C-alpha cells in the first residue's frame, strides 16, 4: 500500500534582509506530514537551494533531495514519538544560543536585549563597516560573523586588518566568508588567524574550518571531526524546534548554538505543536 504524504504551505515575511544574499520579503516553505510525523522544508533559492516545488516533487517521485531526506528523517523521529505518546523535550535541557543581529541595525539595537547572552552573531556583508562598529561596541561578548559567502578573500584580509588585537581575540568564528573551497579556506584561515565555520558545504567536508554549522532541516546529517554548531534555518517554528531537539541530544557540539528562543508552552507529543498542526489544512503530495 502506497504511504500517504501530505503538505501544508506557509510563508514567512522578513521586513528586512535576512542575509546578505536575500532581500526583504516573503520566503515560502512547507510542513509535511508522513507516517504520523511532521517536518519543515524551507529552501533558500538565494543561497543556492532549488525551489520548494523541486524538493516536494523529489519526495513524490521517491528521489528525495538532501533537504527532502532531512525532512523525512524528522518525520520519522517525530512520528515514532507521537505514536508512543512521548514528549521528545521531556527531561531535555535546551542549550544556550547566540543572539543574532543584523549589521544594518547598528543604531536600532536595544541594549536590554543583549543582557543574558554570551555570544552574538552578526549577519554581515561586503559593506562591513557597521559590523566592525558592532564588534567594537560589544567586545565583551564572543562574536560570530556570518558573511553568507558575500565577500572575497581580499575583502576578508581588509576586514581582518581592521580589527584591533583585542577585538580579534573576541571573534569566535567567521561563517561562510566566501564559497567553500577546502584549500582556499585552509590558506586564509591560517593567514588571518581567524576560525572559520562552514555552513554551506558538503556533508563530509573536513578541511579549512574549525567549526561545522549544521542545519538539521538542510542536511540529514554531517560527518566531521570538528565541533558542531547546530542552528535553525530561519524557518517555521516547527523546524526551529527540530533544531533545538538535535542540539539538545548532540554529544559532539559546542555549548552555544543558533537555535533561538524555545517556547516550552508548545510542547506536546513528539516535537510538539499538536493543536496547531491538527488545525491546518493539508493537501495530498502522494
């Protein structure tokens, strides 16, 4: 008997650019339902992903993409727990997370939102003057800078030379400065003395970075000997809850992740959000 797979489309509005490659506006995603479990699929075309329809179609023809396989894995984990009436977050300790700032919001940052955090992540781009100001202003924190592959190696050198020795020591890592090339990353990580973190790269990449960033809704798993920073995909709350779950059970990861604030009120069976998921209108994929 052919299994039933359903989907529900959603969109998230970003009133400001969510990263250096994506303008403000709506991003489309879908929740899928398979074997009584749920998952979130939200590709970013601006970061090199195929569109949503491509990934949904890959499931229907039984040739799932990496993003689709990540969703299927989540459905299996969530579905098994729901079938057994298990709250996956019961007795789990949700890890700490960094606060994400947009470099263009330098003058709008409410200092009260910074309290309680140890790490800040700055979404930056090739115009990194505001990023440098933020690093100088908040040098009491460990700083993570995400360029989303928006600068060149020469611009990275300029950025590095603009840091004081004090602020350079506060840089936790530089994420995706330019498109991943293991030898090039190895060269410039050594030359700058900055720790690189790889997000957008092969699941089994192993050279040129000190931290592997893993989004569980983008890749079903990663193979690495480096510490792992688990982050959400700036996606639906259900996808974020899956990232929080993966971070909570990870045995080989850093202490501060990118999972965002976690709402315990929405716990239930599996990854939670029971009433919300039941209230949605679902369409047949298969």
